[in-house]
């Protein structure tokens, strides 16, 4: 409990008012653009300015009229430059004018993940409650590198990381977690911890479906070039992993994926854990996408074996619906985090730590850190695990729904049943063309819908039976409020674009063409 000072209430809603030195000002600041967001007066000003900003955002979204602006990169760049012809003028335009210009241009030129037809990437629409909490965190602005900059935020982080560690490693008191900016940072830290645990270089072994940040992390840390194991149908096969480990000198760090970026596939974690254990390898699981299944009572079983990993990367800005960024790295044993410890006398002096001030600096590779944990804590408290599980289930059910719809459309072909919320498909017309022309048709459909502002679809290259890669359209469904009607409309747009472009395959790469 925070100790009350003279003239202050014992709790924020206590009977006593603020101390005289913190008395609320009776006058509006002469220059709102130079006013501060925090303190006692700041929230009132922020409330007014947020209203201006949100009005501008709504106006921009109405002007955009769809999931993404029409016209492509040149049109968007031109509109932004018109709104901000001189982004650093000699004299400012004032807070309200600046907010109106910048936010309206931003919203008008945005790819909006909350739009049901914006389904290309693992780029989730944030929950309103999370966005509101994130705004408040920005106004208070704790810096998560020392307790005297983040007293309450530091404790919130301790609670949230303990909760996440408990999800990843149920019943294991030694487990811990740290907050990151996302799986890219989490994967770097995981390999760093594996290297330090081995007291020397480790050999990374991962699949060809591992996220690009994983071999890149090995490069960044000066580790040997990663050994890449080909997948079978997008999945790391334990026998292939074992063979790679047998022929590669150790010590090893094995990376498995729970929710691949291209297809949403979960590797067979229990069997991979067996192989890793047999050779004494550090096992890291990149669950940036699939980790959201931990919230779901009906789908959590897909992550069986996750708790056998030494480290697990999780992203709550995917199936967690947080504003960017919201990553975590969970570890089976908190002692693994010891290499992150560092002393800086002005942040975590030994005598301060001995006196009881918590050490936040050793919880990250970063020094200054924004309090991303605030939005996570608020969302956890607002929805609980069951509420987050329901949202996860809705996204996965939407993928199953669109797969069923594809089965009923003879002009479109489904690659495979979805495991998470990713669906790959392509027009049958593309299969009737040679490989290059068929792939041009698929790419043209995507760019046509993007240029017209009607839909944002993803793409993925998948090797066929002959080993040749073919291009597929990809839907990544992270909007828990998408409906069957939305998905029907999306597939209608794809078929219209395919019909138009199939008649003129030479136009398939024309990004300016639009479906009729």
C-alpha cells in the first residue's frame, strides 16, 4: 500500500483532497500544445485533445470507406504530404490543428485491422479497453527501468508476468516471464539465454517455416549459421529434426513453432520435446501466434507439450488484441533470466536493492521501456481468461466457417483445413495455367483488391507435391467480430477479381487494375 503523505488521502479515492501544492489550476493553459499530459491538470486537457483526435480519426475512416485507402502508395503518400506539407515548420499550428491534420491523414490512409476485410497479416485489431489503458499509460509515462520511475507499473508487471508464466507453465512455481516488444525481441533473448546457459556458442536448428527473426537472431548474436530443416506439409517432423541434430555438432538450441506465419500450423511439440531432450538441446517454442490458445478451454490441447520448452515467445498483440507492442518471453525456470542482470548505480544500486527497492533493470535488454503491461493488465482484468478464450475461439471458428464456404465454391480451392485462424486458398483458374502465370494471377487478385481499397489479403508460397512453390491467397482472421456474411462478401470479391483477371493474364501484375 502506498503510504499517504501530509494532506493526502490514504487511497486515491480517500476523503481528503490533493495537497495544496497540487491544487487544480482554474485557467486553461495558454498553449495547449506545450502543456503536459500528467499531473492533476493534464488529464482534463488530454480528454479535450483526445476528443479532437478521435473526431479526426472517425472523419478519416469515413473518408477511407473501406479496409485500406484506394489508389496505392503514390495516392497515400500524396495525401499525407498534402496534410503535412511541412512537418517541422518554423511556427507550430497549435495542438488541435495538428491533431486534426495528422490523425485524419493517418486514419484516411490506414490499413484498419478492425475492418472485417483486412485479413492479410498477424496484425490484430486492439480492444477498446486496451487502447484506453494504453492512452492512460502514455499520459502517466512510467519508465520501466527503475522502481522510482514506475512504482505501481513495476508491480503490475510482476503480476502480469507471473500470470503469463502460469499459463505457459502451469503448476511450476519456478517459471517466470519478461515483457518484450514482440516475438522478434523474445526470440533474440531466448537464443541469448540459451547461449549463456551453454557458456558458449550454440547451434540453432529450426524448420524452414520458422519465423525469419529466428535465424536472424542467431546472426545478430554471432552464432553459427542456422541449420534449416525442411518441413513436411508445413510441419517440423521429429525424425527429420533428430537426423539434423545427429549430423550437426552441438550444443544445440532447437526452435519449434506453435502457429506458423504462413499457414498457422502447430509443430508436434511433445515429440519435438522428446527429440530435444534426448540430445540435451535447449528447446525454444515460438508461440507468438498460437500462444493465444492458452486462453481457450476448447483449443488449449493443441499446445500440449508447450510446458516442456525452456523458453516460449508469446505475442498478445495477435490473439490477445493489444495495441502494439505486447510481447512476452516465458521461461521454465526464472534462473534462466540471470544473464539479463546488470548494475547501473543510478537505476539499481546495490544498497537500494538491499534496502528493498525492486530491480527492474534486469528484466529486459532495454533500459527505457514504456509500460506496455498496463494495457495487458487491464485487458486481463476486464475479460479474464474465459473472455479471452471466447475471442480466440471466435477467430478460429471464423476460419472454419470460411473453409466450409470454400468447399462450396467450385472456382476456389482450399489448401487444407485450418488449425488456428489462417486459411490458404487460390482460384482453380490459377491451377489451369502454367506455374508462373498462375502465380501472377493469384498475385494480381491480391494487388487488385488492395489498389481498389476493397480488401487486404495476404499471400504465402507453399511447395507442392513436386516441390515447386505455388502462391496462395491467405486470410489471417484475428477479428473476433467478423461474421459469415463478411467472409462471403470477401470470397465474392476474390471471385470477381479472378474472373476479370483470368481473361487477361497479362494484366495480373498490374497493381492499378481493379475488379469491376
